[in-house]
C-alpha cells in the first residue's frame, strides 16, 4: 500500500472531529497545499518544496472533520496521467476520496481506470488558492470517490466563495442537494459525431448502455455537433499558451531550483528552466511559447473558436437535461511519449474543460462506464442523475 503514496502522513492529519466528513479518509495529489507536506507537483521545478499553508479546499475539508492520510504520486504538474497513481488508494480501499486537478479529463480518466466515480465540477465553484495549477481557465479540482454521496459531500464542503481568489465569479452558489430523477421526464443527449467515431467494440458497448436507459424510460435524443472534435484543438492551443505563461515563474529566481555554474543571468535562467521540466511538459511549453510569440494569430483564432464552441454547446446541449458520452478513448495509445498521444486520450473529456461544464464519470460492468455532463452550475442534478444510474445498474454499478 505504501508504494502508491508520494507521501503518507504518519500522524494522519485529522480534522476538527466534527462536521459532515468525520472520519472520511482523503488523499490529495501533491499540487494541493497541505501545510508542512511535500508539495512538489511531480516536477523537479519544485523539488524539496513543502507547503507553507493549507489550500482553501484543505482548510474546508479539515474543518468538516475529514482525515488527510497522504498524497499520491502524480504526473508532472498534473498534466496527463503518465506516472500518476491517482485513484489507486481508492482502488485498494485505503482512502475514501481523492482530490486532484482535472485539466483535460485527468480525474475522469483516472476514475475510469480504477472503476470509481470521477467528477469535474463546474468551473468557478471551487477556490484555486493553494493549488499548483498549469492551465488556469480550464482546470478544476476534481473529486474521485467510490460513491456519489461522497462526491456530493465533498463538493458541498469545498465549493463556495473565497475572498482571496479574485478569479471566482460573483455568482450565487447552486443547490447541491440530491434531487429526484424521473426517467420519463429526463432527456439524455448523445452526439452522433462522437458515437460514430468509436471503435466497433466500444460503439456496441455504448449502444447497449443507451438501450438499457431507454428501457428504463429515459428519452435518448441525438444532438448533432459537427465541430465537437475542435474542442481538442482549442484545448491544445489555448491550454499550451496558458501553461507556458504559468510556468514562467519557475525561473530559479521566484520559484524553482537554480543550476550552478551559469556565467550570467540569461544562462542561469535557461539552464535552470531546462533542468526544471521533463521532456513532455517542455514540448507543451515550447508549443505554447510558439503560439504566444510566433503565431499569435492562431492563438487569437483559437480563443475566438473557443467562444463559438461554448455558445454552440449551450445551444446543442440545451435540448437535453444531460449529455451522455464515453469517457475513455480506447483507440488512443496507452503510451504518452508525445503530445499527440496524450491529447488523443482526452478526445471525449476536454470539451468539459474548454466550456466549464461539470462532467461525471460513473463506472460500469466490464469497464463500460460512461460520462455525463450538464450545463454549468447544474452540478447537483448531474450528481443525482449519476446516483440514479448507479443505483439502477444502468450504465453503472451500485
């Protein structure tokens, strides 16, 4: 069991002993601040760094009585799942919940891998204070748990305004409480451009899930979205520019290890940054710098396309109560040696990060889990729908 932890707290940082999360065992990835814990974010850029304070989400978890038992190994800055053991503590039942950043679908893919629930909340619900991020406009604190109730309890605890985080929209918090689901009054939308592009075995498994939902009374409606594949392109361009800008702080002056022997500040900067990042992340940062400084018109076009896709998603998905999609792209390579390989894994998940919509992976028999997504701030109803499907063994397990 110890091998799955990047850091295991010998004292088990217990919360107040009171509140809704009493005795709930929680792990975090080491890009989430827990005072005194190693917070290296899987990168040499933060080697040896220990958090000086708790992240906002950790403060709220502790205040609700949760027990923080340790942090799990992660990919560099949480980008992709290479080297990540997200969800393993849940799979081995040494933890009840794990928090991790979801930048392009990582939390949902990790949940699918471990056969648990994985939730990306609506953008802007959760404070980013104390989170070591990489793609600010697309990342959200994801929640992994074996059941929907735990996801809901965690969300109700960590969501809400934070006067320290000026990026949070000034919005009324939605109702996260459980809601009744009436299948006959619930329409689930499927995107034919996604379904038709699935490998034959995955398409058949997805069709069986939809047939089971129809038998249970749900209305299944095809919602054409010809430009759905453009979400991945937008994420890759806009996300890389944000990452390049965000990682600029690791220059060995503000943050990061300083490589000795440099003859001047420019050499110090270049050599230190060269040693700070792994090959995959460097590729992403180089790509972002290219679009930021050499092909800014392409970046500008990607931002415009993003705005259009968000509007199209509101129009298309507005015809259903929720979308139902696959989570895992089984046609993608398990290898992540290149950005193309990594992004291929996010073919069905990146849309939620680009649009800020909530998305929930629920496990199913023989690995045939599905992903549900609803309009932004409709997180409570989305979780209720997921709970209904799990409890009725439609597309999931109880």
